[in-house]
């Protein structure tokens, strides 16, 4: 991660925003997970976030840049899912990392303003995404439901997508853009839940009239 941050700084001339987006959601239930698989997933989903953020904070500090770090998390960090046990655990770790580091960054800035060591205004927040219409989800869909039609995303299960329209990657990108902008200059260590089911509650039950 440190080499990536250094390469980005060299290519663009400076670093203002880091979006930690690398990750996978390979399936595994508690009975199926192996040590090697779980370690690999934590390295990819968590270690990349932690050490890329560390490198970015160092850049912000050295160049006195008011930077923003955004982590792509998941609703699974809160609710979990039986066939995504290691994945859900990695996202829960990211949420704790976000709130802990966000608070620490705010306290460092406050100390600087009160006469302590110089430190810029650096923020860290996360977006808790849900079911996203992506090529990766199509791969998993094929594995879990081989006979699903090619256009399955056009009519997703209403239990998980109450609006009938799946969230697109561009929708998530817009949320990242908003959190990185000056509109959220005072938001630090927070999580934005971007999930339809979480907002709508359980799917409505069929109502059967009785006499």
C-alpha cells in the first residue's frame, strides 16, 4: 500500500483523497472457512485499508494537506450473513478502524490548534454499501444460481431491493465524492449506511383476506 500511495503522489503531484476500495466478498460459512482463506481475506480487505491509510496520513502530515480518507465498507459489518462470515468480520474491523482513526485524527487537529505539534485537518469516514449491481455480483450469482437469467439484475428480489432497482457503482462513487467534498468538512470517523433494505425494513407480507 505504501508504494501505491508514493506512486500516486508522484504521478499526480499531490494527494488529497484516498478511497480504499480494494476487496472481495468470497463466500464462506463458519463451518467452511479455513485459516489460509481467512488470513488472505483479512490481508486484502483490512490490511490494505490500514496501511494505505497510514501512508496517506504520513503524506498529509508532511505536506500539511487537509486530506480525506474514505473506506468502502459494507452493511455486513453490522448485520453479518451466514455464508459471509470472514467477509463480514473484515468489514466490522474496517468500521472500528474508521471510527478509531477518525477520532484520533480529530484529536490531533485539536491539539495542533491548541498549540501542540502541527497537524492538518484530516478526515476518515466509511460508506456501508449493500447489494451493488456489479460484474462481481454476477459471478457470485452464477455460482449460487446457475440457471438465473442474464438480465437477473433487472428484476432483483424485492426482499433485498425494495425499490426494484439495484444500486449502481456510480451511486456509490457519488457518495464518496460528497463525503470527500467541503460539504462534509466537519464529518470525521462516521459511517454512511447506503443500503435499501436497511432503510425499508423487512419485505411486506402478502395479506390474505379472511371471512
